[in-house]
C-alpha cells in the first residue's frame, strides 16, 4: 500500500455537523484543486496520499478506494465520490448562479482538459515508441500535434484570455472571490502554463492570484509535490 495518512492540522471548524472528509490525493494531479477548496472552506479533513508510479500513473491499490482509481476522490461517511467537478459541487456550500460560473465549471473538464490530455499523449507516444520506430512515430505524432492539437489550444487560449480581460476581479465568474469555475479551471491553466512559452498575461495573472492565496499555499504544503512541468519535460 503506497497510501500515507496525514492528519489535518489546520484550525478547523466543526464541519457543520457533517462527517470528517477524507481526501485521497495523488501527487501532481487534479486533487491539488480539491485540497485548495477544502482549506479555503475551512472544513475538517484528512489526507491520504498516493504517489504516482514510475510510469506516471496511479498505483493499482487506488482502485480499492474507487473502482476507476482516478484522483481526486473524497469519502464522507458512507459516500465515496470521484470526478473533480462533482466533488466541487458537493463541497461548495452555495451555488453561485452566474452563467460564466456554470459554463467554465463544465468547460474545464468537458472540453479543455481532453485537448490537453491529447497533447500529453501525442507528446508521450514518440518517447515511448521502440527505438527503431521513434523517428517515424515522432514525425507522425508531430504532424498530428501541429495540425490538430496546437491550433485548437491556441483558439482556447485566446478565448480564455479574452474572457479574463473582461472580468473585473480576474476570477472566471467575475466574483470578488474564487468560485467553482476557478477551482476547476486551475488545473488546465497550470497544464497550459507548464508547456506553453506564449502564455497570455491574464492567464498568468489568474495563476499568480491563485498562488498568492493563503488557502492555496496551505493546500500546497499539505499536498506536497506539485510540478506539472515533470509531465512535459
Ligand atoms: N475528469 C476526471 C479526471 C480524473 C483523472 O484523470 N485524474 C488523474 C490525475 S490528474 C489520475 O488520477 N490519473 C491516474 C491514472 O491515470 O492512473 C476528474 O476531473 O476528476
């Protein structure tokens, strides 16, 4: 078992009568956003840490927690829940009604992350191809990246930059404080920043604002290693 328990030691609330939350955390993963939300909400939680294998995937025993073994996962009483969007909806006490909040909450995992995952896979395939096939595989996947993935990413990058330019606060729903959309957009933003040399100023401001938040800093110290550049090296 690679899981490691780390009891929560933040100043905590009584959790409003709810059971203590267990958050299953994988290094360098989406569960960093869940940790940030938990710290921000001041809920009592316990972290159980999992470490990526040398292949970069979750260890097999994560499937004992949830059959898919994908992070984040939370457990509260009898309920075990995965999917970062579902977790954020479950934990966020008030649902802010803005259309932008709704749109960006779904857009993050439904549209943007699949493109970034494509980019990651297309980058990894040539590196993992048998040595003698590598030049050919690299050429084919390089072509797919340049024709299918990069133009799409550029379109999305510019779309997000234009949206954030209109937000008075720099958060996705234009609210004074981060809402569900910001917690869900955080990981795709980090992934884009990890690889892109041309990362727009508003996107960069968004990440800087997140990084400067005390709850985020505490969540980072709780979660440990979080460096998405490792994936793109
Ligand atoms: N759409 C899911 C994606 C979950 C997911 O793919 N999580 C990654 C970490 S960022 C994972 O657990 N990967 C481990 C693996 O593929 O073995 C969500 O938002 O929770």
